[in-house]
């Protein structure tokens, strides 16, 4: 009914109309046409739109109450209060819950004035009149209290939804920042690799220039080195396509970054830090292209760092790296029971966002998820030559 308020409010209005007509028929034996018009079109019909147009419907009901005040004797069959009059209490509740306390106070003032006029004009000062006034006061008081409760709940839900929207926006922004930072980091590292290769080419070219006359064989070897290094640099440059690089070059070193052959040292450092790690290698990792070796190293490093942080005490990990045909397959699996790694906020390039971005830059793919036997697993497949 919350999604379709008119349907729910129409149901309330219909039930109240049936209850009111039944009470009139029971009291006087019939329902006058004027009663049908007044009750349905002035007191009950506005309830249908009380949540879509709370102010207009509430004041329409109040107007119906005023009309009833001046025509009461003609249509009520002597009933002091009709079931349809409950619509006034519903209208007060609606004003408090959906409009606000300030405007609801004004509406309550009009209700109090109308009730006082009705009491003085229609029922006098008998004991019955006092009881009816007490009953009306209790009904309106209950309507106000219920409206306050529902209004406070609605305000809390709206605030909660707003916070959830803000958190979602913030999470998206953090994810974009993480991707940007990781791309910048990858670009800097690949730049270092290419810069190292170009430096080697320049040195070899200078040497070949000096030796071309005195030692042609040495010059020929230098030219072959230049060609091999250039081809390797071109392979690395393919990984730079589409990657945005930060202009901040602070800390840039003109030397290659760690590669796949350095995984032994990485694993040893993690063991010293308290994480038992077993390394299984198939193939000669030192022969991998520099950029690919760097990617393998960083993915394993970040996966093991996440294991160290989130797998819990007593966890261990296994790192498997193998060259299979024209691709490298790597897997990092742990047997921990800590927080799933993909639920942990990423920062500074760590986390699944960074690993997936790095694998994508190298033309590969990465998947991560719970291990069937417990723990967490990260698996990546990286081509030797990016397409």
C-alpha cells in the first residue's frame, strides 16, 4: 500500500462509508440522499487522496465537518456522532504525520473551534455531552500521538535512505579514485621499465658508434642488443595505451621494478611478517617480459597483503605461478576465515580493483572469490604478448 497510496486510502474510505451508512440505516431505517452526498463527497471522498495531497484533503474534510455542523439535524437521525466523523481524526493524523507539526497545530485549532461550536450548539452541557467531548478529545489526542510516531519514523527512514544514497555516491567515487590511482601507479611503473630499456638502447647505440670502424663485430652485437631491447620496449608500450599517467614524477627511479623472479624474496618477507606462504613455480619466470613480470609480482604482492590483513590468525597461503603455452597462470589461495577481501575498502591501489585493473592493462583477466574448501582465492591469466 505504500507503493500505491491511493489504493490503500480508497479501501479505508470505502470501509468507513459502509460503516457510516450501516449505522444510519440501523438508527433511522434509511439513508437520505442529502446524507449520501454530504458524507461521501465531503467527509469520506477526500480520504482517497490524503497521502498524495494531505493538506487539500484534510481541509476538504474539515469543510465537510463545518457543513455537517449546520445540517446535522436533517441527516443524522438524531445521532450525536456519526462514524464518518472519524475522517476528521484521520485528517488530523495525516497533517501531523505527512505535513508537519506546525501546520498540524493550525489544523488542530480549527478542529477545536469546530468541536466547541458543535458542543455548545448541538449537545448542550449534560453529562452525556461531557462524555462525548472527552471521547472526542481522546480520539484527537490518539490521532496526534500516532501521527507523531509515524512522522518520526518516516523522517528516520528518509534520513536513512539519504545516507545510503550518499554512501553509494561516496563508494562510487572511492572506486573511481582507486582505479585512477592504480592506473597512475601502473603507468609510472611501466614508464620506468620503458625508460630503463631506452637508456640501455642509448648506451648501446653510443658504443656501436664508437666501435663501428675499429671493431665491427662489437658494433654488430650492440645493434642486435638495441633491436632486442627496442622490441621489448614496444611490447611494454602496448600496456600504456589508454592509461592516464599522473604528472607527479617524484620518486621516479631510472631502474626496473621488481619482476616475477623476485617472488621468492616477496614470499620470504611475508613469512617474516607472520604469514606462512608456500611458493610453487613452473617455468623460468626470469624470461618473462619485464612488464608482465612486474604485473605478476604486483598481483601476488597485493593478494598476499590482503591475506595477511584479512584472513585471520593462523592462516596460511599458497602461491602458484606457471607459464602455460603463451600465457602465465597465477593463483594465490589462503585457508583463512576473515573478512572477504572484496568487502574491504581499497586505498592506495590495494584490493581487487587494483589487481583487476592491472590484469586488464596487461591484456589478461582476474577472478577472486571464496575457496570451495574455505578461505579466499585470487586467480589471474596473463598473456605473454598483450593483444
